[in-house]
C-alpha cells in the first residue's frame, strides 16, 4: 500500500467515524434522560441509509470490520465514562455522556498506550467533531 492509498484509507475511516459520532449524539439528544445504546452494526446500517457513499467507500477499502471495532470501542468508553466523571455534573446532565467526556476518559485512562489506534483516530477528528456538535446542538442567541 502506498502513501496515497494509506491517506485515502485514513480519510475514509475518519469521515465514517465523524458521521457515526454525530449520529450517536443525535440519538442521545432525542432522549430526555440517559444515553442511547450503541450497537455497531445498527450504526453502520443507519449510516448506509443516510450516507450510503460514505459507507460504500469504507467497505470498498476493506475497512468495515475496523470501523465496526472503532464504533464498539467508542460505545465501550461511553459506558465506562460515568464511573470517571464527577457524579453531580453527570446527574445534572440527566445521565448524559458527551463527546468531551469521552475525550476526558481517553486521556485520564491513558488510552494512548492501551489502544493507540483508537486514541489517535479520535484525537485526530476531535476538533472537527467538537465544532460540528457545537454547530448542531448549541442554542442560538
């Protein structure tokens, strides 16, 4: 695999993961209390419906299993985040786990050592995800 192919694989995975995180955030937002359960296969199915070219690119590049694994890890971090968060803040947020909470857990638990591929992926897309989440869910004044 040459550098261009590697860059294309990385770009496809990043785009897909951004879309998955935004979809999960929308699922959470639809709930008054708590977070949506995340099943990686269901996220891919929903993305196939709403962003078929994106998922087709992931599949074409042979990244489907890797993408599913990353969604699974993201889901796992969301489930352990409440144990690492300030209890009062977590309860005040109606038991929601936000993207910044995931970032906090990844740094606090040193995921850069235990799962460097996932950590690197999430940190590389974090600025984009944060901006898109702010744009989508902020209250205009």
